[in-house]
C-alpha cells in the first residue's frame, strides 16, 4: 500500500518547501498539507490541504482517517525567539502537538513520524566547538526545554510502545522560498532580502556570533533521507545531530559583498543575542553520517550564490 503523508505546519519556513518535495516523490494526492493558516499558492493549488489546529485531537484524528494517513511530519511549533515572549503558550503548543501525534502512532492509527528537534537543546555549559551527539544538554530557553523534553518522549515512545519516530536537530535554516518563523537565526535569511532591496541590514546578533546553519536544500534532503532509511539504521531515537556549515554575521556580510552587491551591515543587538550565545558554534554529526549516511552539501559560498540568484529573480532585480 502506498503511503499517505500529512505535513502539519505546511505554511511555515520548512513546510513550504517540504510539501513540494514530498509531492514530487509520493504524488500530489498522497501528500496532505495542513496548518492553521493557508499555505503557499503552489501548495494550495497542487494537492490536498486541510485547515488543522494540531492541538485539537478530535479534528486531527478526523483528518488522519479521512486521508488514510500513514506518516506524519510534525512541523508546527513555536520557535525560540517567539517562545521567550509566550512561555505558557509555547510550552503547551510544542508539547501537546507532539503527544497528539505520538499517541496516534501508539494506537497504531499511523505508522511513522518525523518530528524535528533543534540545536536549542544545548545550553551555555555545552562544549561549543563540534558539539558531540551526547553533549551536555542544559537548555535555558523555553523552546530548548520543549525540544529536549520532546526528544526524551520520542525515545520513550519508541522503547515502550515501538513507535517509529525519527528526528534530527536542525541548525538554523536558510532558504529563499519562505520567511523564517521567529527563530534566533532568522537574521541569516533577512540579510539577503535586505541586501538586495535596501543595500543595508541591521543585525540583531553581534558580528562574531558564530552559529551552526544549514541551507534548506540540505535540511529537506536530511528530513526525507532519515524518513526513508531502513528502521534498523536509526540507532538514535531521541534526535540526531546534523551539521551544515558555521559562520557569523561578519562572514555572511563579506560573502554578500564578494558577489558584487553594494552592502553595509550595522549591529543593534537585542534579546536574541543571549539565546545565540548559549548555543553551539559547530556540530559533530558523525553519528548521522555513520548510521544513515548523512552528508551536507552546501557551504556559505554556495548558499550566498544561490540565495542572491533566486531572490534577484523573485524581486525582479538585474545583476
Ligand atoms: P515556522 O514557524 O516557519 O512554521 C510553523 C508553522 O506551524 C506555521 O506555518 C504555523 O502557522 C504552524 N502552526 C502553528 N501553530 C499550529 C497549530 N496549532 N496547528 C497547526 N499548525 C500550526 O517554523 P519552521 O521554521 O518551519 O520550523 C518547523 C519545525 O522545525 C519546528 O518544530 C521548529 O522548531 C523546527 N526547527 C526549525 C529551525 C529553523 O531554523 N527554521 C531550526 C531548528 C528547528
């Protein structure tokens, strides 16, 4: 039997791109997009969409039954910067969403789950360079606490109830097709838009704040690869470290200028600096490489080239 897939949070930064890639692989009719707000025109016009609040367990069950769903990609969450301003709501959304999906698999109503964690599970006392898979996890943000708790529950549901859930700890993600959703690494997307539109950007992180980042193409590929690998290859059922490339605002600004874009960067640090300073600078993803053959392809130069090229087309700006 063919898999039917439900993507929850299809209007967000990742969902916007993931739904389209999944539809290419599984067929448009087999990938149902869902969110509390409408998704992109491309998603809405190319296949099924359901308006769904994932915290509404009854509606969720009805959608799953209606479309004979076998796999769920749960992307709905409140991200790091937004969550610090909505503590109770963020905790409730991030945890209720995950439990609702894990319980569907526990009841054997669905077969497989993808749920993303984040580098936010690490904290200020974690080794910052090449942070290992089993590093100290003492997050000091609501978001990080919710992701670490989620990781523990994923592993628990796998061990106790044989729930086939897989997860990766995304670094900050960069893509040109969609807007970022309120995370601490959003600057690395906004900087490209502002460089082309206004030739200047005011960054909310300081110039030498190095963070692990990843191009969206790599993130989507990692997501689909871990879902498609044989279950026995997945040795870690909490969440895998994955790495793309690491850089700071000064380095990304230099890359933008090297592509003949007239550009100045200014700095006006805000509360997000404290979150960024508590996170790793680079990630050791050797376990993912060993277990399911993960390998990132994009570096900062390629990301800069691709972002500028695609945004020039989007904004109708000539070189
Ligand atoms: P996003 O904020 O861009 O998108 C989340 C989507 O979920 C939004 O479209 C929102 O409308 C939807 N949503 C919110 N509440 C909902 C609800 N109750 N029911 C259904 N949908 C709801 O986030 P994203 O960047 O696409 O991230 C997706 C996942 O990846 C999240 O779990 C996030 O924590 C994780 N992640 C993202 C990054 C990143 O850099 N983008 C990094 C690490 C982890």
